[in-house]
C-alpha cells in the first residue's frame, strides 16, 4: 500500500530557485536559494531529520 509522505514542487524565479514542500509532520514550507544544489541540500537535511525515525534500520 502506498502512502504519500511528502510533496515537493521546484520552481525557478528570475535569479533564484524555490521549493515548496508539504508533509504531514512539517506542514507547508518554502525554501529559497540562488543555487539549485544549495536548495536541494536544504530540503534533504530537513526531510532527513523529519523522517529519520521512519527509515532507521533496527
């Protein structure tokens, strides 16, 4: 059975990148960065912390 854990929307605005993230635990939030790689790192670290317990191996 599939369950949506989060939704990520990536946008380019003028000279910056924007990510809109929605998850059950963290709610709605938006990230902005001039560099795409930096934007992905921000999202990665926040989601890793948010879902850490979901993916821990016992």
